[in-house]
C-alpha cells in the first residue's frame, strides 16, 4: 500500500497579494483587507472533498481572529460553476457516526461564515448546489452571474437537506423552498431571486469586480461596528423580540465606550 503524501500549502507573495494554494483545489488570496477563497476544481465543477472543507474551516478560524481582514469573498474558478458542494464520493459507505462527523464539519463551515466578524460575500458563478448553497445561505451578501443555477439535490440520493436549508423558506418563500427540497430540481437565477435571495445579479465578466466593490465599501466601515452589527443579526434571528431589542439597546450604548462614533461624527460635521 502506498503511503499517502501530506499535502502542503504553497505560499507566495505577488505585489500586495498573499496567495496560498492548498491542495491545488482551494486558493486563499489576500488582497489588502479582502480575503478571496476560490474553489479551484473547474473540471469537477468545483466540488469539495472533506479535506478541502477542513482547510476552509481552518482558514475561516484564522480570519475570525484577524484585525486586518475586513471582508471575505467566496467564488469558483471558471464560468460554469461556483461549487457543486461536497463530492458525491464523500457520502459513499457512510454509517451514522461517520455521517454525523461529516455533516458536523459542513455545519462548522456554515457557522463560521455566518458568525465571523468579517462580512462574507458570495460571488456565485454558475452552478451552486447542495453544501455550496447552504454555505451561500449563511453568507451576508450574495451576488450572482446571470447563468447561476441553484439546487438542493440531496433528496435524489436519499438524504434530507439540512443545516442552513432551515433558512431557505425565509429567503425564497415556503412554496419554492419545499419544491427545491422535495424535488431536488434546479432553479434558475431569476426565479431564485424573486423574493430577494440575491443582492445583485450581474454579467459573468462583472462578477468579481462587483463583489470587490461591495467588499471595499465594507472595508471603509468601522470594524468594531461591523462586528456589533453581525452579532445583532444573530441575536435577531435566534431570540425573541424583547431580548433582541434589549441586546440592540446594550450594543448601542457600548459603542459609546469607544471613540468611533465621535470621530465619525466629527468627520461628518467637517464635510457639511
């Protein structure tokens, strides 16, 4: 039996960009205060293995503790697919314990996307399927190309859709959510966005530039305040109304323990 070689990330510096190629199938690229995470397996429609998922989790954990990175953009290599989610081979020969471990890793990726203090943007090019769509639902901002297609086909494999599929009915309405989860058929970008699932739909060749424009706007905002706002989104989605408002009031007050509001107010006054 051949011993499996350890795959070592390749790190390089190009101008102001720091590029890490991990396993060749996922690329982490730092451009100023923006981190790009690119699914880099276009010949397989950018599907993910469990190893690559673990690399993404590790990178997101690092980013979450960074004061330098202010926004994260996910995209896929090529023009056919953002990502088709987990490679089907990852589901082969699973038992209840190993299935629990696998879905828990995907849950961790979604949770990090949802809760890290940085704003997470999905630049969705082409097919966005299964786990990739769940990750997209966890993100803060979603921008798609006009050729984007969305589906949750797990039911065709005898597997229920889980994790951030919980949010699907909030994004697209209960009727379309049930159709997608029970039939497992693809939905085009126009129908997917009829209830506002996407922030913007653009031409394929404008996707990266548009995502970067959004990210640069985020970079201009006070990071402390962005962190507060993301924490509040979690409170609003997971608690009752009274508690959500109480937490909002507390965070508003805490902002004034910093110099941020006064500096911003002074700068605003000078522009008038």
